[in-house]
């Protein structure tokens, strides 16, 4: 046997280096996030909890709102025409792989997912320092937003899956859709919960941030609308009357003020989406100034007025309607406070801009604020700006009230119903219904179209008409540009419910099967 | 005496040597019967060998050659001298009366096999290797004018498939060792470069997935740049590619995609050497697509306008007089120059060897506005400090500066150059950039030349890395090695979009975006090795521990409204528009490993390894993974009964191996339920970021390998065959939940799907490398290497059979699914409709299934595309989507040849791929005929009208969503190709001339890279690669930056 000679110096170095570095601790492998929170520690203050719903007041709806919101409602309904981003809607040729379908779908279900997370976990995960009132209000907001999501989903896509627990769903996602009536019942339940638990608060008469937040009154207003969609007229009437009686909301006296950035979150707003050009991120601002606004009304972007008013909607406005100039612009209009082409004071001058309005002789004005001024606030790189957009405003509630009173009849002489209707007419500078003149269904329908033109509403009003009636209306609309002449497109019954996005149909073919009843908890 | 003087002159730098020589010269006269012998020792290529040993047999007298290979020695008359040098066969020559004896040493075949292979934490002799390991050495890829070290492997190693994802200088390549083992972000191998681990993942999955040069999104283009482009390939000596798991298991959790160990050059024995390598390349695009000229475009626009019922444009009234107009491809491609210089010094003296180099590369892109510059520095020093202690250090630095043109997306420069209209000039008469006309209400194609040249996308990367080691001999056979290495990366990106007015494309507000990322990692290794031998039994043990600690930090700022476009600084923008964000994080990996080797009489060997890794990417209880392997070899030729065959077969070895490896290459924290902060008009809000998965753990791979290798006819012929089966279980993937579960993307406020161990997949294949190396005469030799590789993969299982489809953006906003992966099928197959053809007759129309792609069935018309009704329900809907081709090749091959005749060498390398399909979305965009104000390929003119019923393309339709342009087999093409990748003709000056000039090497060469490609593919280049290294988006050509053809002139000087 040969004797091995140990090198002492080398051994010492080995012991110091090798064994010195070789000791491992669990800490080495425990690497908590350095740039974000983990849910276990997050919900520890009132403000942290309150801020969990801020996204549902705007930003989370951005993929829906950008293009799709107007495309689905304004193009399909014949209020607008477009060369790009949606002629297939005008012609009822939309295919299920269009982003116009997947983006709203994703936005709505994103809100559902985050709402569910709050509803299911907030109570148990909130820290001791969070006040119970804040937890209660936040969970109620989550119910409210979940209801808003499903209200859009059911109107756009018909039967959809009702989801209450996304974590369970992630384990078994292949669900069926649920019946339309169950979705409405689900919405109702959520809104009732929200109405019972949200803060009750009377809107400030000064437009401003404190009016952003939804209240008991907001939930009740939507409840009235959802009752109306289900033809539960007495419930709708009762709920609308309750809101009217509360005095929380009122019409702004001047229609034009509704679309001033400085009047964001005024007391007519029941629920508005919040935008800011100052965020500087894509889909942070309200893009209407580009989607509707002419090039010369924009900063930094080189295409505008993609959606223009059809001749049909232009004709729907009565002479003398003050809403006309605030809804769409024609040659000769003047907007002294709007900046266009670098100059404050916009005159739609045919001499200066001879081919500006070639397509249908008009451009949308509603939600168009023009180039940046002190009034508008900043613009982002995509043309996004600071103005809010209404999801529901008090004028809607008034007309819901009138319709609920009418209760499916062709006319009504009810004074309260007529007064609600007349309030809207009065502000528009139009003739009110006389003492013995009844309010007719068609007048009310027409009023809704004009009052909410370009606000993303008309398609849903068409959708709750009997299909044959809606097809009759749509097929008579002129859906052509001036250069093409009058063009008509006739939808079929199924065109009033959009196809579900193909990407999810592929992932879950059951979405195409007949809907199943929902088992309510 | 004249000779003596030459020596004097030659050695004039070495003054101390002169007295010694004089002494020797003088003393030699006093010794009787001594004769003087001198001459030159060279190799069989005629290159002189410095440092060769010349000794007198049977005496202690010896001498060595100088750096010109010359020697002089005094020897007794009638004795013999022995001339030897490492790696060469020793020659013994008889000396009678002295005089000049020139010696040509032959390379030793035996010693060639003694080449050391780095098998991970240690080296083995090639003959002792048990696993499937390919090596590629510097001489294999010399003369390739390529920027990135991963590209050098293309076609040079069996089992390694390299595809260039883009022809942009500095762009990432996809390197696949034995196919695809994971479906998540990266399938790139782990690189160990001088002991420092570097991930080949260009998307930085392991460090949070942030890419400084852009964002990963559906239409962001190929923004990933190669993490390996910071390394100068000229510094590389060897790549040892560890392919099977018995070889890679020692790297455990990071080895699932294979391991490439890169060893840079080190100083060699002998006198100091100086080398200068340089080349200049002229690069060009290989082909252009045939787009419409102005008159063709006018005809087409008139026809489409008529079809859509829109009035024709006045200026197109008489198309024939309009001429060619602007060909935007001509405008965006240019002849580009590339130059490369490298200086290196190396040598070894008194137990210390060194290698020092500096390199500079400057490559212009063939697309305007793209360029790449690189500066590299490398130092390797190894020294024997004491007889029990040796130390060494490798230090490298690299700086790159890239101008990127965004491509590979529908709105990239390449795609735009096809669709931009020929009626728009590049520039106006006043020299400013032109743009589309005011009334182009539909297609506002932003001038691609202006966009490439005026937008800034500049990326500067810096890498500094060092690794230090010391080896202590503790006792006989027992060694302890300590390694400490670190690396830091700094990347800065500047993106600037200026204000402009190019026709109706106007931008009033400029924007500056700056992003930066810094990261560092530290790596400590302690390795003990022990070997002992009892004659026929040889044992080798290794035990080690390693810790890897990585930290990263990145931020970005953007600002708009700079007062001018000239100076780009965040300070100069409108501060109200300032947007900033940051990210940071760290990860750790802690490991133990060991191997045991046993060799019986050079006939049987057995090797077992084990590695345990703890990773911070997983939650408590799921952190530790264990990766064992076992392999054995049988060296048949060393058996006694094979003695008689030795004449023909020198070496036959059978190898068998099994091993397990892992993949943990995801960001940290996926096991936790995280909260995300998002900006909104109301300030930050917070959402649940993801569905947590506390069970998340390693992806594990099992691989079995059978190998056979032999050399024949005195090593002239060598062959290497391997078959393998590689099975990945629990591959890491973000659960592809439907949108109704997750809603939005998490950055938009959605609830991110959990990271899961989703399923299993299998790769099996065969690879072969054949070598032939023969010298036909003193003047002519041929060396050849054929590599062949076939791999089949199949998805074996998938949790709950989730739908694995993958979308690409077809224009700014339309996503379409293009691939789908299902159980029992290969990965990432194209997915769409099968077509019957165009409906040309009423009878065909009556029988055609009806498209139901919206919310109702819409009958086809004459001239529409008829799709195959797969489920025979009379409708065409998403149920009729099917597999329409696979991007994966049936096999890949490479064929490398070097011919030498006297001083001339000729290298020819062919490389190809067979049986893969490419989805040509560029052609789809160029033939869709859906829009006015958009150019098309010239062939698009042949569309169906009642007058042109035999047309190649269907009737045009104004809606973007019309089923005529649905993703279908109409856009799937054969992507097989055979490419003459490289042809190099070199001439080395003969050594007698060189020695007069004091040089040891002077070689010039001319090379052509990408000379010609044989293919049926109609796009620019069938080598498409994958989109940002995403395996599920392979073979999709959406305006990929084409690979250039280059002509290179280069030279190598050594002295």
C-alpha cells in the first residue's frame, strides 16, 4: 500500500473555501417579489382595499371601449358608417374571429374575474386595520361591476356562462352557457346586493372626483333598466321612481355641458368610465377624439373620424334640436372653445376644408373635444384624452321611467311618464307633449336614439324590440356613403346576437350548445 | 557564415541569447566527431512548427525549433535524432554527416482522439466519453462571416438544429438540441461559457421576461436579440454539445434543452504568438418579391374600385402611361458592408499561459436603418503557482451597439415595403419624405424608408464577465477545484419617433422611450475529484456544490413633446407626459452534484451522476429536484478477439445512457398569488395578478440514448450514430384557459392564468455524423463531414386536453389562430381550413358547403374559395379547421468539405432542411385584394371575375373578415431547402516565403455565404425560424428580415 500524502496547505484552503461557501440556507432560495405585493400581505389598509375596484371605473374596460364599444353599437345600429374597423358590422358580415368580439368579451370577463376575487376573498384576506364599512362597500362595488359586465355580455352574446368562482373554473373550465333569463336574474341579484350595500350618497352638484363612485342610486338605476329589459314594468317603474324621488341625480341644464371635460362626473352621471390622456399608456385615455373626431381636431395622430354619422341618424334629428350640433357637426357649425388645426375657435368652413365632410356631409361631435387646450387636458400618444364617457346618465333613467309606465302599451297619457319624457325634450330645446297628447312608443324610441346617439346605446334598444320590428327598422336605414348612393342591408334574426369569439369556441365547443339552467346558490 | 549572420539578425531582439550562441558555436569546434544538423520542422500542411523538440537519441542533448520552425543542433556523427511535438507522430531520423534535414511531422491519429472533451465540471478524453457529445472546434467554423456564436453551429453538429429567426445583424437564432422539449418560452440550451452559465433565451424568461429592445406581443415583431451576440466567435476554441441526458444530467434543472459548453482559446505551449484575423464582407438581399409596378397597380386599383362600386381614381385613367413607380423593396434594401478585425496574443512561459484578444465587428444591415457594432475583449490566464496549486482566470467584455428595424410583423418595414403603394415617391422634390395621398382613407402606409431611417431603435448592450479558478492537489489523485465567476449585463434601449409629415401620414408629437436593464449573477462552485487506478480498474469520483445567484433591475421612461427631433433626452420632453416604470427581482439556484466513473481495462466503462437542485422559482416543498443518470460504454475494439480487425477498424464503441434533467426557466413567484399595480385615470389600482399554483414544480425530462461510434482505415473514416428518446413530463406552461376565465391580459387587469406543469411530450430521433479525412498525395487532401438529423416529436398528454392554439396578428388589430397542438400530434402544426379550390361553376357552387363564420350562414358566390367540409354538416365553421402542415422538418442535414491542394484550400458547406412547411403570411397579405390604397404582389392581378373565371385567386371582397382569406392551406408552402451555405477559397503562403518575412502564417481567403438556396418556397427565404423563439410560432413568415448573401475577403496573419 502506497501512503497518500495530504497537502496540508491545500487542505486548509479547501476547508475555508469549500466548506465556507457550501453552507446553504433556506433564505437563499426564498425570493419574495421585490417590485410588487403578494396577496397575503396586501389588503392591509382602507386605501389599498378601495383601490382594488378603481380599474372597473375605466381602465379595465379599455379594450372594450377602444373601437369595439362604438363599432358594436353605433355601426351595427346604423348610426355610423366606417371604411375601416368595421364595415362588416354595417353589412352584417362579422366573423367570429374578429377582435371586435373578443375584446369586449375579454373586458367583461376580466371585470367578472376581479369582482369574483373580491367577493370571494376580501372578507377573509383583509387585515385588521381595514374598516368593515370599506370592505362592505368594496364588495358591493364588485357586485355592481359584475352586473354591468353581465348586462353587456347578455345583450351582446346572449347566453353566456355565469361565473362566480374563477379558481374553481380554472380547474374545470369546460362549462356550458346559461340561459338568458338566468343571466338576467343573476344581474338582478347582483344589483340588489349592490343597492343594499353600497354607500348611499347624494351626488354633489359640483362636477368632480367624488361623483365618480357608484352608490346605491347607481345600482337602483341599473336595476330599473334591467327590469325594463325583462319587461318587468312595475318593478322598473317603482325602481325608477325611487331614484327620481331620491333627488341624487338630475339633468344638467345645458346639454352641451355634458361633453365638456371640465364637467366630468357631473350629477347627471350615474356611472361613467374614467379616462386620462395623462397616463401615457395605450388605452389609458378616451380615444373618441380620434375615433369620431376629424384629423384637424387631433394632436399627434394621423387618422381620425373613422366612424362618421350615417345619413340615417342625421335625418333622425328634428330641426331646432340643440343636441344636433353637440352630436354631429356639419358645414357652417362653429365651436368657439374647440381648438382645431392649431387655432382655438373651430369653424367648419367649406371654403377652408372643401372635402372635409365628403362621405356623408357630417362628422361626430359628441365626445370630441378637439386639440389640447386648458379645457381638454393632455392627450396621449394614441390620441387618448381626459373626458369620461357615460355608461348611464340620468336622462336614460327618465326615459326608462317613461317606458316603464307605458308598460309595453303603444302610448300613455300618464303625467309622470310624460314629464320624464318632456324633461329630456325641454333641455333639447324641442316641443313638449301637450296636455292631452299621449306619449307614444315610437316617439320614446326615437327620443332615445337621438338623446344617446353615438353613446353606445341604440343597438341595445333595437335588440329589445321584437326581432321583426327591428329588422324592419334596420332594413330601411340608408347605410351608404354619399359616393355609393343609398345602400340597404337587411339583418336576419340571429344578427342581433353576436357570435361568441372563436378563440373561446375553439377552447370550449360547449359554448355553442344550448344553454343550461343556472343553479343559483 | 552568412547563415550565422541571418541568425544574428533574426535574433537581434534577444541580446542575452547572443553570447550563449557564440559560446555554443565556439565550443562546438573543440568536440570531435560532432556534426551540425539544421532544418525546418513543419506539419503536413507546410506550416512550420515552433517549439518542436529535437533530441539526440541516447543522449541528453536536445534543442527546439524557433518560431519559424528552424532548428540547429550538434550531434555525434552517425547518431539519430528524434523530432517530436505534441499531437504529432514522433519521427526518428538517422544523421550521418549533418547538413540540412527538413522534417515533416504527421498529425497523430491516436492523439487526435486524445482531444479533451468538457463533459461538465471536468474534462474527459474523447475515447472515455460515455454520453452523446458533439464537439465543434474553431477550425470547423473559421472563415464564417457571422456575428453570433450560435449561428456557427448551423449544419455542423448532428442533433443540433439552428435556425436564424431573422437576418437582422445581432438577431437571435433558435438552437434546438434534439427537438423541442418544452412548450413554454424557451427551448434554448444552456451555455456554459468559460464556466459562466448563459441562457440562450432571448426573451429573458428567467428574469421576468422583460426585453429591453421592445415588448413581446402579438404584433411587436421580432424584438429579441441574441444574448450570445456579445461574444466574439473568434475567441472560441471549442463547443462541446452535451445532447443526451446521461451527459447533461450533471447540469440538472437547467439541462432539459441540452448544454453547450464553450471553451475559449487559451495560450498554447511554445513561443508567443500574435495573430490578426480580418475580413470584409459585402452583403446583399438574395431576391425580391415581384410586387406591382405603378401601371399594374393602377390597373388593379381600377378593377377593385369597379368591383367595390367605388369610382376610379382620376390619375389612374390611363394606367399604361404610368411606368414603374416606386418599388419599395428596392428602396429598403441596400448593399451592406461588414468588417471584422481581431488581434490576439497568446503563449505560454514558465508555467503560465495567456491568451489576450480584442475584436471589432461592424455589420450594416441589408435593410436600411439596421446596423450592428461590436467590441470584444478577452483575457485568459492560467498559471501553475506551486506544484500543488494552479490558478487561472477568464475575463471577457463585450459591447454591442445595434440599430434595429422592427420586422417579422405585419406592420414591420419588410411587410410595409410590399404593401406600400408605387404611386408614392420616397421623397418629394424638396428632398423631404413623401407619403400616402390625402384621400387614402383606408390604407395609410407610412413610408417604410422614412420609418426605418427616421425612427430610432437603438440598443446598446454591455457584458462583463469573469471566472476565476484554483485547483489544489490535496493528495495523490485528489483534487479540489474552486471556481468563482460573475457576469453583469447592462442594456440600454432608445426608441424615438420623430414628428413628421409624410404625405397624409402626419405625426405632430414626437416621443422618446428609454428602457434599461441591468443584471448580475454570481456563481460559486466547489468540486472535489478523486481518481485512482489499480491496473485494469480505474475509478474516478467527483463531488461538487454550486450556488447561482441572479439579480436584475430594469426601468423605462418615456416622454413626448420634445421641441426638436435632434437631441434625444428625457429632460427635453414635456414633463407632464413623463411615464416611468421599473421592475426588479432575483433568483437563486443551489445545487449538489456528484459523478462516479469506473473503467475496466479500457473496455467497459460505467458512469453514474446525480444532481440535486434547489430553485427559488418554486414554493416551499417543491423547490428541490433530483436528477440522476447512468451510462455505460463497451469499447469493442479493445477486446482481444478484435485484434485482427484493428487494421480496418481502429475503434468501435457502443454507448448506452439514461438520464433525467429539468427545466425551471420561468420567472419567480408564479407559485404565489401576486397583486398587480396598474395605472388608471384615478391613480394606481390593484388587481389579483394571477391564479397561484403552489404545486408548480420542475419540468422533468427523461432521455435514453443508444450510440455507436467507430473509426476505420487508420481513422480516415469516422462515424457516429445515435438514437434517442426524450420524454418531457410536466412541461411548464401558462394554462391556456378560455378568456371567460381570465378575462384580459394581466397587465390590462385580467386574472392571469396559472403556470402549471401542463403535459408531456416526446422527441425521438436519429442522428448521424460521418467524417472522412484523407490525404491522397502530399499535395492533396479532402476532409468531409456529413451530419444528418431527424427528430419526431409528439405531444403525449395535456391536462384536460386544453386547446393549445396560438395566434398571430395579421394587421394592427386582427388576431388569427395559426397553429394548434394536440395530443398525439407534432407540436405547433399549422391550423386552418383545407381548400378544395375556387368555385368556378354553378354546379360547384350549388354543392359547396356554406360558410358559417359569423352568426349566420352566408352562401358563397362564384369566385369564392371552397373549403373542405371536414365534418360534412354542410357548413364551414370552426369545426372544419384542421391541420394543414407542420413547420418541423422531416430531417436536417449538413455537408462540410475542405479540399486542400498545396497551399490552396477550398471549403464548401451545404446545409438544408427537408419536409418542413412554411406559412407564408407575407404572400397572404400580398394577394388578398381586400383594400384599395394597398399594393399587392404582381400575381394578385389574377383574381376571379365573371370574365376571368380561370383565375388563380378568388374574387376580392371589401371586408377584412371575409372567409376567402381565412387561414388555409392556400398559404402553406413547402419550406424544404438546400443551401450552399458557404464556399471559401483560401491561399496560405508557403512556409519558406513566410519564414523570410518572419511570419508563421499568412492566409487570404474569399468566401461566399448563402450563395444559393434550392427551394420551392415563394417568399424571401424558407429559413424562417420561430417568432421570438416561441416554439408554437415556428415557420410563420410574416415579413421576416431575410438572410443576406455575402461575399467575403479575409486574411489571417500569425507570427
